[in-house]
């Protein structure tokens, strides 16, 4: 069996062989991740974009085996990481975002299959591309709204404003006025 990361394989063959893929590929090798990052970077001016982001490395490991004590169910253990460009939603500046995913996947044709400790990965055909598993997992690891982890690095730092002494409280005397009205004949 040819054991290429980008080829489609029968999941049971991968599990029988307890196939392990050492991952060290450029971001450009992952089409969904590249597309999501490109969409993100289109929102900022050209001079703010880093040009070499497609050459960033995605690294990790993907192992196939039979899942737990359930017998014939196929599982995969995925541990992958990358540093990719993202646009901070606070300051709209490009920064390097560390992505990491460490998941146990249950590969099944039954979308309702649930096993504790496993993410269900529904297969729509009798083969799977290891690259697709990693690609989708990295896209799912991306935050909905990226932002600098350290506020000190963010250009939109929130400055604390001093308390104002001239605060107007229009209803501050309302209780006293209501009490006075009750007491009056």
C-alpha cells in the first residue's frame, strides 16, 4: 500500500496497519486552511500582510488504529500545530496566531455514533485522505474572532479613564421626593 499523506485510503487499511503519518508540510498544502487565512488577510491593507505565510509549517502526527474497546470502529489520534497569520479583531493588525489541535477521532459512516473521548468524524465514502483530516481540524481550531492573547501587544489597548466627579444622577432624589409626597396631606 502506498502510504502517502495526500492520497485517499480505505480507513480499515490504515487502522489494520496502525499507520502513522509524521506531518511537516507548508500551510499551502492545506487548501481549506489556506483559503480561510487568505479570506482573513484580504480584510487588511496589502502592506500589513506578511508575504511568507504560505510557507509556515504545519507539524504533528496522525495515527490510525481501532478505537478503544468497541472493536471494529476506526479511530485516529491527531496532534498538530502551526503558527499562522490572523487579523486581530480589536486593532485590525496582523499577528501570528498559534493553532494547535489534539484530538481523538472516531471515523464512521454513522453520524449518530458517539463515544466518550472521541470526536465523531463522519465519512461520506469508503476512503479518507489524511490531509483532509488535518486540514479540517486546523480550520476548526481557528478562533471565531482572533485577537492578541496579550493585551499589551494589541494596538487597540484600552486606556483606563479617570472617574468623573461631575456625574449627573437624575433620579438620585426620587426616593426622597416620593416619601415627601406620601407624608404630605
